[in-house]
């Protein structure tokens, strides 16, 4: 890979674009589901059960749904830019990946805290807590970005502030 | 002067790594962050090296020595008045050109200069080439290559310092400003030289140039001189703005001539930071991303800490019970059990939250995102009448308001700065966090993280509204335009973050052992006397005190015990929680504080909300009042901050409580 490659040569953005499109849609759809679940809980009450929410582990959490929608929007924004031929649109894919991972890590840490409550401290409030209780789209959706992160690791390497132009194949 | 002593000062542009270098040299732990304006006060330290005692002074970063902001005056006065043996200009190698302007000014100050080329790792990685030999020759100063963050080049630097100490003052290069200006400079120099009593620490050429550039600080300095009138006559005879521009032009010209000879840069391409910024500072996405990250941070601060808090809480409760049952006489058992362990324990419970909070804040600072946050908010802030840069002190305020208010020093405009100082106390600091965690955790369960986030947002909103109000009334005018360098993103090092977390977290623990302990004992005494009353009952002194203010606070939904807690919270906000611990700690129950609150305080989710808002806003703590006085230079503003805070807090809590009651909660 030639780091100092010429500036005019536009790398192929097809793969990042497809990736962003898929991620974007998944995050937006689950974000919407989660929002409906959360809003239903607030408006209708605790007996509101949204279809699918069991299998998809969608919690009734409005604020969390904003996070999912935001991540989805970042991906889709990038698709729009890349489609119009702007190579820099790829930045959105990178930041989308980072955000997805950051929030997955936050959720996992919170869940670790709950696990300690349940198993170590035996807190009654957490009596029926299981490993799946905290499962949510914010966590499992991040698997796709995680793969992308590993594949495009060069970009995320911490050390460099070097100008770069990467091979995206 | 003793031969073995050397005094060196570190100066340079903001965010070039001066403090990192200072820490590497002296082994101290001064605050380092990846945004311009971290250091606002000079700090000194020392190092012994090869039989020399070297005193090192870290100065605030400055782009120039033009006296636009307080930082610049601090740095400049230090260099001129304290005459360090060697002035070290720390230069960001990856951004060399922008650093040379300061060099041109330093050369005129007449001190021995040594240039430290820091952040060479970044420059080299990017493919820039800097010819150090050529640079030394062109600037007529020694240049040392360092990577301060990895402690590279520290010994070379010290060796050079010792070597330079011995050499005679050589004449560095100076910039010529063209015949017309040079004639004026000479003319002023001549007049100034006639004054026998003048302060010889100031080089005449430098004073003359500064006067021609219209420096009011320098003008004031010579205002006592007998030749002042004649000097002013010369200055008034010229077109000052034109001179100022011309002088700056000449400096840039000099830089543009030497720069290409000492450095070749790799092709300017889009950097990773540029790419990330494209998204994070996006017109539409910037603010939502910022809010989402903040929300995530508070979610984490609350939820991840809970098990650790519970562990501390359980052991404190167990310990208090053990002490109460084994200590004799009964009053001692009550003092230690109900008072000290109950009160101080109630504060120590929140140590995990505080640690996480400071860890996250240091990520915010170290990554470079802080500067972006200011950038994103600038537009909004400007509309409100605040300067974008004010957002940095506001975010810093999440940790502690005191350094946040000091961080406002990097704001050039005096009015912008004053407004920032006055509104920062509304930003919720670490000391207030325990209050939220206690009450939100008790009354809001799983929603606690969101409620806490809401309190932080409320603080910011009130700060912003206050700024608008101040702009419209006491501090009229428009904010200055926003100019700020966005530092490159960096992955913060775990070590720096852990140190930051530990230092600040430890301060919290120390506070619990000192001022809060005293507060707790005072409350306990007041709760136990007059002799014979039931502990903490309405007949005790606390009871009377509480009842005295309770009518004022009743419309907000608070009873007399809460009133007492709020009174003592004036000293330090942690005491609000501590006194809850003391006052609700009585009795045999082995429950943790939150359960006792539900059981006997008669509080509801609504009153807790009103209480959280009130505690957030109701007056800066004593330390903050002190720093407001110091930074504004007058008691007037400190007193203003107190009363303004109380009024705002009362109104806000009133609206929350009465609104809630109206809505049927
Ligand atoms: N890569 C790299 N980073 C560095 C180096 N030196 C400092 N840094 C980083 O640069 C940032 C700024 O460092 P500081 O030491 O706070 O800078 P400062 O000059 O004291 O800044 P102000 O006090 O704001 O004027 C921090 O994030 C440091 O970790 C270096 O040699 N290489
Ligand atoms: Mg510093």
C-alpha cells in the first residue's frame, strides 16, 4: 500500500457504501422499533407489548432509541455522500463504526455492573437477572461494525496522525 | 548567583506539550490535556542534573506575546521580570510554521532562547522533514528534538541547558521592520533611554516596538516615566493600525523566508482527524452526537458504579452498626456511628462514581473532542451571547467548578470571560453528583442514569439562559469571534487518564476526611443538643435551625431536615448527602441510606427532583465563591453569584415542584 499515493486517484467506495447501507438500515429500523416500544410503555402502560420485541430483545427505552437512530443516520448520511461521488463520505462509515462500538461497550459495562449486582451481591432487585436480560440491539447490532473495525483496522490504529489513504478492498 | 543553579522557563504555543515536557523533566503530575489552554497558571518544579539544580517553570501557552489575554501577560511578565536564565520555546514540530511567530517575538525580549522541537514523532510519521542544523543556523538558537510524551530527548535537553548556561549571551537574530519603522523605533529608544530611573529589565527596542503596535499594557508600564509625554507624542503622530499591520507583516515575511529552508512537508492530504471532524462537527449531526456521548457517559457513571457503591454502602452500614453496639458510652457510639460513619460514609459511597466521572472527563480532554465540542456549540452559543470557547470551562466544570473558572482565563475578551465565570457555577460538578445518585437511584430506579443526565443538561441550560440574561443587562455587548485551533485527535493514554482519575478522586476522599468530617460532627452536635432531647428530633438545635428556614423552602416541597442539609451544603455540596446520612442515620435499622430515605423522609420522586435541581443551582460552594472573587478581582461579582444562584434555584425548584403537583404527581 502506497501511503503517499496520488491525491486524485479515488479509491473504490463500493464496499464501504454497501456496508453503511446495511448498518444504517438495521440501526434505524431497530431504533424505530425501540422507540415504539418505549413510547407505548409510556403512553399505554406496562402491559403494552410490541410484537417482535421478545425475539429482537428490544427494550422499552426511548432515549436508547435515539442513540440507535443517530448511529443509523450517521451511516446513511455517509451513503448519501458516497453516492454523490464524495470520497470523504467514507468518514461517516468510520465514525459510525466508532459510535456503534462505543455504545456497545457502554452497554456491556452497564450489564457487567448488573451482573455483579445479581451474582456477587445478591441484590434482590436483580433476583431474576440473567445474561440475556440486558441484551439489546445496541449490543448485538455492533457485531457488524466490529467486523468492519477489524477489517479496516489501519484507520483506527491509534499511533498515527499521518495523512493516509487506504486501500479499501 | 550560584554556579549550580539554573532557572528555565517553558513557553510556547498552546497544546504543544509544554506541561508534558515539564512533567517529564521534573517528575510532577501537572494537568495535561489535548486542547489549547490547559495550563493557566505558572507552575514550578525542579530537577537535579549533573550537579546543577535546575528550576523549571511551566507557563501558560500563548500564540504571541501581544497581551491579548491574561495568559499572555502572565507569560510575558514572567519572562521579562523574573529573567529566567534560559527561555525554552517548545515548538510543535508537526505545526512548525504556526509556532514561529512566537519565536520572532521571543527573540526581541533579549533572553537566551533554546528551542525544543517537540512532537517529532507525529511530524516524522507524517513524512515531514525538519533540518535541525539549518534551523539552528537560521534562527541562531540551539534546537533540541524531543518526544515529550515518551520522554525522548530529555537528557539532551538538560545537557544543552547546562551548556547554554555557560555561554555568553550572544546576539540572536532580529527582524528588521523597514526604514520607516526602524527610524521610529530608534527615536523612541533614544527618548526612553534618557529616563535614568527606567526599569532596565525591559529591552528598549522591545518596548518601542510594543508601543508602536499599540500595546496598552506596556503603555501603562511606562506611564510613570518622566519621558512618557514625549514618547506618546511620537506614537500619536503615526497611523498606529498601519504600523501594527506592517510589523506583523514583516514578521510573517521573515517566517516565510526561513521556513521553507528548514522544513519540507509531506503532501498536505486529508488527515484522519480531518475525516473524523467532517462527521463530528457536521452541521446536523454534531450536536446530537455530542449529546449522545454525554448521555452514554452519565449512564456509565451511574450504572457501572452501582455494585461498587453498594459494597461500600453495605460495609459502612455494617460498620456503623457494629460501632454503635460496641462503643460505650452511648453518646460516643452515636457520634461515631450516626455522625461520623453515617455522614462521611454517605459521602464515601460515591467514590466509585467520582472515579468514573473523572476517568471519562480525562478521555474527553485527552482525545481532543473537548475542543470540537466548543466548536460545535459556538453557533448556538453566539446567538445566546456567549463565546464558543466558554463551552470548554463549562464542560470542565463537570469535574470541579474551581479549575473550570480558572480555565476561563484563555478567553481573550474580558466581558466574555466575566460571563463565563458567572455561569460556570451552574454547571454540575462532581460534588453534586452524589446528591443525584442518591436521590435518582432511590426514587427513579433504572431511569436514574437518564435523570442524572437531565440534571447536567438542566445545569447547562440554566447557565446558558443566565448568560443571555447577563448579556442583556449587566454585561452588555457582543461576544468576540471564535478562533480556536482544533488539535488532532489522539487516543488518550491509559496512564494519563488513570492518574487524572486517581488525583481527583483522591481529592474527593481527602475532602471527606477533612471538611466534610468537620461538618458532620457539627451537625451531629447540633442534632444531639440541648442535652436530653431525642437525637435529631425537632427539639434539637438542628430542629430549630431547620424550622427557622423551612417556611422559605416549603413551597419547594422540602421539610426541615432537608432544609438543614441544604444550609450545611453551602460549605461543600457533598455535605447535603452527608447530613442526610447523619439525620436519617439514627435508629437500629440496618438498611442502607436509600431505603431509610424512602421509609422515613416522606419524600417522593417529585420532591427529590425539586431537591436535586435546587442543590444543583442554589449557590456556588465556598471554594467557588473564593475563586470567583479572585478571578474577577472583586467581591461584587462573588456576592452577585451567591444571590443570583439562590434566586434561580428557588424559582426552578418552585416550578418543578408546583408544576408537578398541578400535574397530579
Ligand atoms: N504524539 C505526541 N504527543 C504529545 C507529545 N507531547 C505532548 N503530547 C500530547 O499533546 C497534548 C498537549 O500536551 P500539554 O502538555 O497539555 O500541552 P501544553 O503545551 O502544556 O498546553 P497548554 O497548557 O494548553 O498550553 C497532550 O495530549 C499530550 O499527551 C509528543 O511529543 N508527541
Ligand atoms: Mg500546559
